[in-house]
C-alpha cells in the first residue's frame, strides 16, 4: 500500500468527529438518554477516591476520561459529547485502516468503506423496528458511549490477535517448535485486552470463548508448538481474571442487588434472535454466501471474526439476566459488537468482487471474452448485494436523523 498521506482518511475522521459531537451533544441534553445517565455517573467520580468510579459499574474508562475533561471547566454535556466523539473518530480511523489493509490499497475507496461501516445499522422495517434500534439492535450504537469505547478496543484487539497468529504460522516452517509470539507483542495485546474490559466487557464476552476455541484447535493441529500457545494463555490471563471479577460484580456476588445470569431459551426467543441476526447482518450474510472462498475462510482474521459472531449469537440465544438487570439486554451488546466486526471483513470483500466484475465488463466491451457463464445472473447478484448495502446505509442515516430530531431517549 502507498505510504503517502491519505487526505481522504483524515477528512473522513474529521467529519465523523464533528458529526459525532453534534449527535452526542444532543443526546447529552436528554436526561433519560444512556449517554446523559453515564455522564451523570462520570460527574460523581472523584480522582481522590478512584473507587468512586466503580459505584455504577466495573467498566469506568469512559467515565474517568469524561471526569478528566470536566476538570478543565468544560460543561458536563460538552465533556461527554467530546470524549464520545473522539472514540467515534478513532473507530472510523481504525475501520478505514483495516479496510485499506484488506483492500491492499489506501485512498478514497477505503475511506468510503470505513465511513459506511461506521454508519450502517440494522435494516429499517417500520412494522418491526420503527425506531431502527429498539427491538433489534445495531452494529453502530450511537447512544451508548461505553459501547463506543468497547468497539474501538475490538478493532484493535481482533486484528492484533490475527496478526500474531499469521506471524506464528509464517515462522513455523522455518523454526519448528521454536516459533512464538514476540514478548513485546504479547505485552501489548495483553494490555489492550485488559483495557477493553475497563471500557466494557461486552466485546470480550464473545471474543474470549471464540479465541479459546480457535487456539485449542490450532494447538491440537500443531502440538509441537506448545510454547506459543502457553504464551497466548499468559497473554489472556490478566483479562480473564479481571473479567471474572467484573461478572461477580454484575451478577449478584460482589453487589447482590445487581441481578443474576440465567440459562433461558424458548421458541419465541429463537425467533427474536433470528430476526435480530437477519436485520443487523443482512448484507454481511449475503457476502458470506456469495463471496467467501476457501482460502479466505482460513485467514485468522476471518476465522476469529466468524467464531466471535457465532459465540455472541449463541450467548444471546441461551443466556438472560434476572433481577434489576433483567431489562438491560447486556447479552445483546456482544452480538451487536460482533456484527460490526463482521461488517469489517465482508464489506471490503464485496467491494473487491464488484471491482473485478466491472473490470470483466470493461474487458468484454473491448472485445475480450467475458470469462463468466451467466453474465446476467452475475449482474443480478451484485445488484442484490448493492440494494442490501444501500438499505443498511439508508437505515443508518435515518437512525442518526431520528436521534437528532426525537425527544425519546433512543
């Protein structure tokens, strides 16, 4: 990829920062909104007593940052909006960077894909999800500042984990059982996984089981490389321990009034989760069915993402909350987060396939063989994918407009 400055990326990041601040400031003005509630909690924090940031939850990263900005004299709504907008801008930056890596090219196309991925929501069907988000969820949850922070950590941790595996796989033929992750990479990944929990544990509650399954299968296939897998266990150990403490806090051990976790499944719930999956992932599912090739499935980034998505759906299907948290829907956050990661890997794949289709059409127009048995069927396929993509984008735009114009919390 070209290393020259990509101005389209920075234009997209700047625009997302401005738009994000406008949206988040509007939400911060509504007392019942999630952002406003979290901002109030952040204002209660005291740096002389760090435990004060844990009174309302064990994921205080966003609250600490807002409290720090408050020390400058900026108002609470402005401080909350600024920190959340910075997270959104960082998310867009990471989405564009990952897209460029998958497209193997910087430029306006990667920037457009990054902005699209940061804007799409569940497809809007008025009689199913009239307010877009409620009842279905969204890959992009503009109203939740803590989820925004967790998504930034996801976009750092999943690609870094995949990169560690790719490096290991490249070194195995050369070094045999000595191949291992570098300590500097191990320390960085371990710190990021731990920080992601401080942001919000929703990403890790799906990624951790998925990664364990992935590395277990890889270990079985490569038993002579145990040092690598042992070091990866050490990488995850601090996050695992901290996550256990978090869930003791959330589910009735450390703070009994918080509520409990229960195993609950029914046909009604199966239907609800199925609708959620279809509406939040209509375009990614289309891409998985039409564009994925065998070699693509085997790439660590794709495998880890698909496993994480599967785990998050199963958790949503089988696990529920009781007590005070019964209506919080916290197991749905992991499924929404993994949907965004699914968009990250499928959107560039679709773009590459469509670009190749246009190239074939251009070649055919110049008199060269089309190289496809059913050109009309291919045109219909990419047209259908384009319609689904535009539906997601239009729904995302409507969701932002709704948030700016409604007086409702969501």
